[in-house]
């Protein structure tokens, strides 16, 4: 079976890294026909900061992509269209048996569409997750991708039920766990201090970690000002480390802010950023993926959104939703800074073995198809 593995953003790289590693382990130890499973890694270049993306490749031990579509920036429609054109050309050059997409970014939907139009089966990793917020571009990508996929690799029962309620069959759904946690488990011993750790005299109790990138939080200068002022005011003497996303930096430059505790940094590579996550007092974020990592690490997480596609991080884990409610934000910052946080647990199958379960399923399919062919 020839598989195309698609990634387009840095969070995608965190998710495909363990899958590529698991496939390579299988092929190196393969007791079957060497052609049972092979892959082509395609990077769309949706995240176009080459230096930072290159560092993610290095930190996660991801091989150079077989093909880089290098689409760069653009509106949602332009970016999606350019990815479709590029990937369709790749399929025409060498048609795979299966296209594997991950997550919910434009690359996910674009490559799923291009594959299906070329009669290539699609498997979606992280299928079935829903926020219920149709204003999020990611929600559109999730729903549309799942509507045309053939196989659904899910994180758990909530995602399974979402898919079943939308008409998918149980035979298409394979519960494998959370592949993002695979990278965390595989790399946790390699997390390293960023170069400013000692100069800023950081330790496990004296800083908070802040990330913001969603348009509803950063595109409106008034909203961004209120959120940053609230975090700065209720940091209880702790430093607030803020690696600034490029889309946020442009807005910040237009604001006249007098921040006492928040310190701005350039975006960090994976191993350094995860070191900060694993040692901080608490995370304040609007990232869904980060709420998963904090749940695994049992770190308090305050999510500046009114909905989440990862409800298990709230029901089982350490995450809370506050939206733009400044009073709630202040309340939870107080709890985090005074060690009054709820006790979280790690959800089922968040064990670092998700990629292996996916490979096991792929291999079993290959062998079953071969057996069917031989007996026909």
C-alpha cells in the first residue's frame, strides 16, 4: 500500500512525526513483502516561516518531505485552492492508494478534496472532533473532511459518537487515541531550556505561559488589549512569557500597552516551547492542541475560548474555558497561582502508542486485501 501523509502546519508536524516513525519501524522490521506499506511525505508549506518549520523538522526527527508544495500565505480560499492544485499534480504524477490527513487546517481539507476527486481513499486522523462553533474555519474543515473521508482514526468515544450521529458506520471508525501525545511522550526527555531561562531566572513556580493566535482574540485591538491587561494585572507577581504569533505581533505593534509582567518573545521551536509548558505554573491560551498537552502534563490550562473541540480536556483533564470573561479569567488565574487547581487525569489511550495502532490497522487492511485478492 502506497500512502501519502499530508502536513501543512507546525501542529501537523507534531502529529505526523510519530506516524512516520512508526511506519519506518515497521518497514525496517518487516517480515512481510517489503511493499506492504510505503509512504510519501508531502508538506504543503501552509506555515511558511521556513526557519521555524525547519527547526520543528529537526526537533521531531522528521525526514525531508518527498514533496514540498510551498504554498505560503493567502486567504482561506486562495490557500486551499493552491494546495488542491499542487496536490492534484502530485497525485497525477504518482497515485497513492491512501491519503492520510491530520487535524483541521486548510491543508487537511484541501488534500482530502483533491484525493477524493482523483478516486483516492482518505483517512482522517483526529476525525470526529467538534467544537459546535461554526464561525471557526477549523470547524468547517473538520466537518467537510469527515464528510468525504473513508476511514476515521479517532481520539475516543466523544469523537466516535459525533461520527456515528453524522451517518458514519462503525466499520469505518478506529479508536486509536491522541497522536499529538505520542510526540510528547517520545520527546519529553529531550525538552530543553530556551536560552533565556537562566537570564530571566525562571523556575517551576515563577512564570505563566501565554499564547494567543485566534482571530477572535487578536484581530480586534480592543479585545487583545483587555485580555493582555487582565493577564498582566492578575499574574500575582509572576512573569508571563508570551511567544508572539506573527498575526498577533502586527496588532501588538499598534497598541500602546504598559505591561509590567508580560514579556514578549519570538516563537520557539518545539523542544524549547514544550520545556516551558512542562515547567510553568499555568498556561493561558486559545490553542486546542495546547490544552491536550497540558492535560497530559497535568498543568493548569485556562482557555480563552467559549467552546472546545476537545471536551475531554475539561471533563477529565486540567483545562477550563473562560471565553473573554475577564472576571472568570482573573478567578482562574488566582486559583492557578495559589495551587487551588482541580486534579486532572489522563484520558484513555493518551499513552504514546497511537501511531502504532494506526500502523497496525493499515497493515491488517493490506494483508486482508492481499488475502482477498489471492482467494478471488
